């Protein structure tokens, strides 16, 4: 019930009765014992609501239910007799009992009599009744009267009433009064108000409410700690709320546990949240199972979440069916995601259409997602327009996507400006993309720094690119570090470490450099391994070096094959080696062919040697 407490305040309760009521509503009753009817036994069951049909329980339960109902009826009769005799306290108790039972018309005259007599419990409960009947301004009047008299529930209700009317200072004042009296709902509402204003005091009052079991306060406190980059501080509060069946807390707890590798415990909380109707938890459970290799189990959870309206799960199902080659099912789930308001569905439909060569269809889906604010769809649309020569149409989409946070779009704008010779603008876009971790953008910045002779800055950018997974960045970083080694006359491990990282990522020139370094140390097998990998990957230097190594080890026939591979790829020294081998074997015409090839390929020293050998071969052939 917005703007008022969820239940009625009842004065005159015995201690055990108040404890029972508190389980129903944390903020329901004022604790002042303004009336106590003689002869009510401790632990008396005040209300018989929710007992159900006596035939549905066993004999003992049925007897207890009947007894409780009779005792309640007797208690109500005594309250009524006392109230009719002019006892304002009894009128307050009778009005609260009737209010709790939903008999508003019968309760109102009794509560008005109690409120008029100055009983704050009666005034508070009258406010509750009036609020339920839609008379909110009069409700506020009686709540104020009760709050001024010291009623914490009334202060809470009045604070919410003022908040809903836009009076935040007044709301804060009265909620603070309730909170300082230990009113749990007041503490939570005050924290909620303060958090809305980004006031650091919110955490104090969330904690006050959470420490006495308010589950939403515990959840919100967990969110505050998590947003402060304190997952360890958030976890116990999420656990407290989740243990009290707070679905969102169970979801967040599962996420924290999964992030630190405790997947079994995470799965437990995801399941609890999903069973409580939280589709995002079912979706998260699907991703957890997928990461564990159980695609079929993941699909079951994603389907449950998607059918409950989770667009992310529908997209995941679409991707899974696409991976399985089930195109129609994939499209169906992407459309389901789109219907759920998730524009990733349109973007993914665009990706599918593009992969099938349906460019016109892909463009339609990209546009639909891009106009809805999907930044990567905007970037994809711009790339498509650029590829067909529509640069004026592409650039605004690149800009819109980049400003929305697309790192790829920022990088692409860097390329676009560089192609136009607008180097300053290009560097700005590359820098923006690099700041968000784009490895290729960092590489481009490193290349620019190296060209200007700023090797220190180039090394920093290449290192950033390499850390981001760029093999070319790792290779260029190693080259500069090796240059420093050559200048100092000392070989270290740093350059080779980056050469090796690039080599392991398939970078051919890096593979050759790792092989060279291994050969320098006499590690022939290691060198051969890397030369062979480079050669098989198409590196002519790798093929040439492999030939040299094999020739030294006595494997000339295989060496000739790799020399030929290198020479055919344009390696002059490899062609010269073949010419020399052919000449030594007396195969003069073949030697002449390779000499001509070597002279054409160079470099200059190779050309000079090839020409001298060619002259000798001509003389030999003419003789």
C-alpha cells in the first residue's frame, strides 16, 4: 500500500501477541500498552485468519482452530462491551481488530473515538483505514497527530505520505524519527530516500534495517557494497536476503560465486532464484551450464527464461541453434528476443543474413537495431555502407555508435580519418578505442609513435596491444626491445618472451625470430620446430632458414625443397642457394635459371653474386 503502512497499529497488546503480529508486518503496531484487558492468557492467538476449512486438518488442529476462534470471539465481545461503556482503549483495540479483519466500516467509529480521545494507536490506525479507503489527506492528518505523540509506525507512514507528495525534507524528518525509534520499515524507507539522493548515509540505515532481518534492505546493502567494488562485503548481505527467499539477491549471490569459481554454490542460488520466478537467474544458469560443456542443459534453462520473457535467454537459444545448424529455430528465438524488447535479436538476425549473403536483409535488421540504439548494429551498418562505397552514409553511423560506446566503431573512425590523411583526428579516435582496450587501435598508435622516433611511447603502446592479444603488437614490441638489447650489448628474456607470445599466436616473422634465437643457443631441435611452423604457415624466411638448418644437419634433399619454396615466394638468397647447389652438381642450365631469379629478387649483394655466378655459367656453357 504505497504511502502507508501495510497493517494496523494496535495498542494494548501483550508481549507475545506483539511478536506474532510482527511476523505478519514489520511496521504494523505501536508497542505502547495503553489498554490491557484482564484475564487474557499469555500467548493468546489474536486472530483466526488463514485457518482454512476445518475438514482439511487433523482432529487436533481442528480443535485448536475452533478453540482459537472461540477465544477470539470472546475477546472481541469483551472489547466491544468495554468500548460501549466508554473505554477509549477498548475502542482502539476493537477498531484495530476489525481493521485487520478488513471490516473498515465497522472499525472506523471505534478508531475515531480512540483518536479523538488522544490515543496515538487509534490515530495511527485511523490513518491506515482512511488511506485504504482513499482519503489520503485526512489519513496524513491523523498520522501526523500520532507521530507527534511519538508513534514510530505513524512517523513511518507520514514520511511515506510526504514523500509521495514531493515533500522530501518533511519525509526525511519523519522517517528519521521512525528509524531512530528502531522502526525497521522507517529505517529502510529513509535509506531508500537517501540513496535516491546519492547520500552516503543511506548505507547506515540499510544496515540498521538489514541487521534486524529486513530482506530488501539486506539486498540493497549488498548492491551498495558491490557497486563500491567490495564483493566480499556484499556477499553476506546477499546471503541473508537470499536465505529469506529474495530472488534478486539469490541471483546476485550466484553471480558473485560464479565469478570466483564456486560454480556448484552458484548453481544452487541460481536455481532458487529461478524457482522463485526470476527469469534472469534461469538465464544465468543456462550460461553456467554452457560454460561447463552442457549445451543441452543450458538450452532447457534458457528456454524457461525465454518463455518468461527474458530476451537475453532467447538470444542465447538463437545462437545455440545457429551453432547447431538449425537456422529456422535460431531465427525464431532471435525474433522472440526482439518481441521481448531485446534489440540484440534484430542485430543477430542481421548477422545471420549477412553470413548467408543476404545483404539487403542484413541491412534492414541492422538498421532496425541501430535506430533502437544498438551500438554494434550501428557499427555493422556503417561497415556495410562503407564496403559498398557509401562513405557519407557510413560515417554518421560510425560516429553515433562510437559515441554510444562501441569500441570497434571508434577504431573504424580512426581508419576512416587515416585514409583521408586526417592524422590528428585519426589518432584521437584510435586513442579513444585504445583507452577501452582495443588492441589494434593501440597497435596503430604504437606504429605512429615509432615512425616519429618516440620509441618509449611506441613500446608502451605495443605492450598494450600485445596484452590485448595482438600478435603484431607483441612482435613489434619484441623488435624494439631487441634493439635496446643490441644497444646495451646484453640479451635479456623480455624480447624473446614477446617474440614467443607472437609466435604461439601464429605470427610467422616472430616464429622465425624465436627459431633464430634458439639456433644461436645451439638448440637445433627447437630452432627447427619454429622454422618449420613458420615455413608451413607461408613464411619464406622460415622456409629459407629451415633449409639452411637442414643442410647443416646433412638433410640437403629436404633443404632443397624448402629453398625452392622460399625462392618461389620471392626469397633471393634461397634462389642463389639453389643456383649454387645446381652448379656444384653440374646442372648448369638449372643453375642459370636460379641465378637469373636471384638477380631479379635481390637484395643488392645477392644480385651482385648472382650476376658473377651467371657470367661464370655462361663461360662454362659456351665452352
